[in-house]
C-alpha cells in the first residue's frame, strides 16, 4: 500500500494511506457465435434425420415380417384343408368343361379378381376345423369382415399396410380335348393365367399369396418389374421370362 502526504492542522504534511488503483480485466461471458450455432443446429438436424430414417426402416421391416407371417399361416391353413380332404384344392371356371366344379372359381384368363379368389378360398377352407385353428392364429388387425356385392358377409385378409392380400393360382393343366391346339406354357406344365403375368408365376402348382408391400402398388410385371420389387409373397415366384 502506498502513502500520500497532505496538510495537517499545523500546515505540515501527514502521510495518508492510499489504495493502488488496479484496472480489472473484463471477463468475456460464455456465448455461441453464429457459426457455432449453425454447426450445432446442423448436427442436431442430421441426427434427427438419421434417427427417423432408421426408425422408418425398422418399422417397415417389422410390417413386412408381420405380413409374411400372415401369408405363412394362410399357406398352412390350405395344407391342413388338403390333408383333411386328401386332395389339392382345385380352381377353374365352374361348368368348363361341362359339369366341372372347382373349389375356387377363376378361369384361365383371370377374369375373377385375385382379391375375390382369396375370399372364395377362405370361405372354402374354413369348413375344416384344423384350417380354422390355423386361421385363428392370425391377428384380428389382418382380418376384415365386409359385405360383398350380394350383400353377404365375407372375410378378407389385409396386410400390415391395410391393403387386401391376393391369391394367385397356377394355371390348369393342358386340356387338348376341350381346348384344341392348347400347349404347355409354364415351367410347371400349366397354362399361365393373366394374374401370373401381373403378380408373378406360381410354381409347382402351389397357390401363391401376395401383398403389394409398403407402397400399396402391385404394378404390372410384364411392363415394368420395378413397382413389384417390394411385393411380399408366400414363396418366391417364378420369373415371367422363364416361360413364353
């Protein structure tokens, strides 16, 4: 501490204490610059985008697995019916050839909707108790009861995205007696249907079940295979190019 001198009562000088004036350095308050804020916000947005992308991918995979499980149970229910009936399901146009009767009606040109063919199939196989037990394992979210054009209550199956599941039956065996000049077209020896040209070729005379997948669009495999890339099948179908 320094001292300064000032006058006293007698005119003399007296020492007085005096504090040293020190200049205090101003401290900078913590804060983000504009560039730092932009960088932080960019990182946050990037992390949010990545999280959402991963979440959507996981959800899509989960929905695909759920749909695959429905198709597997549907296939098992068909097998239970066939075991009980000791024969395969039949499909075709009733009355062609004369007096012919089929379990699922739908002619070779696919005039019957693939969705409606599944409705017929469900109605048919539910007559068997073992098949009903398998179908009972399907979650109610995938089962719909609706009225058809005849105002009758029918059961439909939908996929995890709420779209109707379709049934593709393989073509019938060649019948040159009733269809002169008919030739074998597919690798399993059947006459291909229009539905197979649209959705995929059924193999080994086994029914093929198909969902349109996340985008809800089946597309047309003849004109553009890409829309069908995310279709969900009960088994991997044959390629259109494998048969004329």
